[in-house]
């Protein structure tokens, strides 16, 4: 009898080692955008299916509790199980969130975090325009519509650019509030394709969590620095010769209106 029970326990242990999923806190990742949305992912090599897993999320603001349920589904872009919820009101920095992972009715794990500890900013949208002096004027949309002024002032934009297809990159970090950044063309190689990307981060969590990387923006430098200088010189001469003529040059051709 004892041998039978022992054998059953061994077989059950071996079965669970092969098929049972016992997640840890590291397997469950949750982030909020500090506006209205929380996204969570569950990922491990031992997770065979997303079916049956869900999160109960409790928001505690000044001892007022709000409850949400987040149902996991397989991601279209990876093998992770993902879910998302939108909160009733915008986030505040000192509130607590408790996330409880369940499989059916079985509680697998539970953890509590402050909002500011797991902020992952939204992905910025980049725009690059070539200026008349051969530089590149970079602007971005931080995609925040409801964020408070203090939070938006605290965001930083992390720009990275380099020659397309090469590993070496140049990185610049600027405050979100400046709204733009100019890449000096004479510091780049002529007649070359460059690629620019960006992420955002916030001092609310010491910039420890960056946004997803933006869609790359490409730009091409002048064929020669002398060509760029020639454009500048010609423009200046036109202005000095006849400012009104310069204004006329800037006006669109009738067929282009």
C-alpha cells in the first residue's frame, strides 16, 4: 500500500514537472501608461495555453476599492498571454494596485504595487523634416491626451539614430517639454540614409522602464555638404537682392494650389 501511494506521488510530481504551470512573480508583468490603461503579460516556457487564466485587479485610492477582471489571450506578436483593462479614472501616483492571478478559481499568486512603480510610458510617434540649411528637425507626439502637466514635464525622450544597416548609434536624451530636436547635417555623412528611433521614460520610476520603441523614421543627407551650402548661399543672395522676390519664390505655383 505504501509503495503504491509513493509511486503515485512520484508519478504526479513527474507529471507536474512536465505539464503543470506554477508561475512566479517574474512570469507576470504589468505596466500602466499613467493615463487610463493597464496591460499585463504572462510568459514562461511551461505555459502551454492561455485558456483559464485571468487577473483580478484591485485599485485602492484613499481606501476606496475598485475591481477589474482581465482575461488572458494569446498575443498576436509572441507566445505570451496578454490582457488589458482601462481604469475608470486617471491614475494617481500614490495609489496601490493588487493583481491576483487565477487559474479557474485557484489563486496562483498575488502582488501589490504602487502606480508610479510600474509606469511604462506610451510609445512616441516621430516626425523628421529636412531644413533649408541641411539639418533635420525632429518632432514627436507623446500621445498623451489626459496626462497631468507634472507628468508630461517629467517625461524624457530618448532619441537614437545612425546609418541604416549599421550597428553604431548616436543617442540623445531631451525633456519632452522642448518638443523638438535638431540633428546637425554637417556632422553626418553625405548622401547617406539614416534611421531614427525613440523611446520615452519617466522620472516617476527613476526612468527605470522605457516605452516600446517608436516606428523608425528615415532621412537622407545631402549628396555633398557643398550642395547644402550652395542652397543656403543662393537663398541668402535672393533675399539680399530683393526680399519681395524671395516672398514670391516661396509662393506655390498656381498648378500646385
